[in-house]
């Protein structure tokens, strides 16, 4: 077999394609990080980023980076503190319990849809976040509270980035 420049380039291109395909698959296992933040005097708290677009089955990890507060990551769900359902009906609700500084909590998102969550002690300060998994249909947007459920405060409702913004940008950060 005669080795020509064309054959070497062909093998190199094929090898590069295999490597790129492998790294694309590996990125599906990527853990997405969300920080739980607060300013020094504790007067302002937030999730960063506040909005994420992830693939079904992807993992999100929240880490409390606020040295002055404990925080939670809690799904809006009737089974968790009688809150309105603001995650897909087929999804399992999540609740981290209180995380001290530098502690972390992870959740996997296998069900396509929109997931709204909040920090229990700081919901009234607008500490909320939204994750869009896959490409949900318009009817998958979070609904309103039932009469027997605790409604969301206006500051929380105003804190969610739009689904359209999350889909367009992938990651939505909030200014501190």
C-alpha cells in the first residue's frame, strides 16, 4: 500500500471526527453549576445563573457560595410545603434541605419541561430559578396556584426569566 498525502489527510480527518464525536457525547454528562449567592450584608440573595437550558438527563449542582446564609433548592410542588405545581407533572420534586456555606446539592432532570424552584428562607427576597429541560411545548409552562395551595409572592413571580429567553441564551445570569 502506498501512503499518499491525500490518504494521510483522510485518516487524520477521520480521527478528528471520531475525537469530536466522543467529546460531544461526553459533554452530555456535563454537570451544570449554579451558585447560591449573597452580598456581604445579606440584603440581597440570588441563584447564579437564574435560568438554564439543559438536555433531558443532565445533572445540575447547586453550591452555597454565600458565606453569610444557608439556602435551599426547593421545587415548586404540592408535595413540598403545599406549593403550586411548577415542574412537569411526571417529574419527581426535589428539596435540598438547608445548605450551609460550601455545601452542595445535585438533581438530575430526566423529564422534559419547565422546572421552577426557590430558596425556602429567601423566596420573599426573590431567590428563585428556572430550568428548561429539552424543548417543552407551550402548554408545559408553569401554572397558577390552586385555591388550597400557598401562592407565590409577586417578587418571586417577577424573578423568573422567560422560557423564551432561556431557550435563546442557554444560560441567564442575574445582576447582583
